[in-house]
């Protein structure tokens, strides 16, 4: 990672094609971002009459979790980034959470591959509005997350993705991420991916 980013405030990042602007979330945007994440991650109930209620409960849990992370996480260990079209900077179309982690299992996998690290940047909860998908917003969010990892002087960016999330797998592989390990089949085939610069 470029050392020149260390200590530089992350205000915003414009994607290489100039189409997307990524910046840290503002406090007044937390509810809208939680709605975006809930829409992306909510799985419909098999019992339709309860689905609407379950969605709102899930959305409340997402909102509460994001508020807690923003309130209690150290500013140099957690960041929620939002994306908008450069032509419409007030409309959020994507989100990603980046945090510093040091989970033993992941560090052990890196060590087995010859990389001894004490921590890594972890990408989670990335979501893009349905109307903005397949247009580069997710790649812009991922690029900004990697810049944040560089600001934190991290050599590795890790994430988890379900094995049946083929669009996600394509996105990560297209952006240079490689499989670190795959959980046993009984754990729903979660791929653990690594990225580095």
C-alpha cells in the first residue's frame, strides 16, 4: 500500500472513470444507508404475511448495528463509506463498511501462505441499490475501501462472500481478489477472499 496515504484524511474519492464519488457517511445518512443495506441483505420469508414485518425488524437491527459501530468504533478502525453518482452527489447508491480486524483464523491462513501480519482491513456489508448495479459503483466502493486500508497502513483487505453469490464473486475476482480459503460445504460455501496491492 502507498505510504503517502498514511495520516491523510479521507474526504472523498472519485472513481478512475469519474462516474462515482465515494466518501465517509454523514450522521444524517445513517437511516438511509441502513435501508439500503436491509434491502440488499433481507431474505424473504416463506410465510408471505409475515414478510413485511420481518423486513422492518431486520431493517431496525441493521440500523441499530450501524449506529453502534459508528458510535463505539475507533475512527482509525472503522469507516462506513457511501457512493453516489458524480453527477448526483446527494443520492446514495452504495455502501461498504471497512474495519481493522485481527481474527486468528484469517491471520493463520495468511501465515500459511507466507504472509505474517498482525491485522488486516476487512470489507463487510457492501450493498448497491438495484438501479445502480452493474455500472461500476461496487468497484468504486471496493477501490475506496482499499484506499482506507492504505491509510491504516494495512497490506491486506479480506472479505467473506457466499459461494452462490456469483455476481459478488465475479466482482471480487475482477478487482484482483483471490480465494484465501473455502469453508466446508455444510457452512453454505462461504468463500474467504484476499486482496492486496
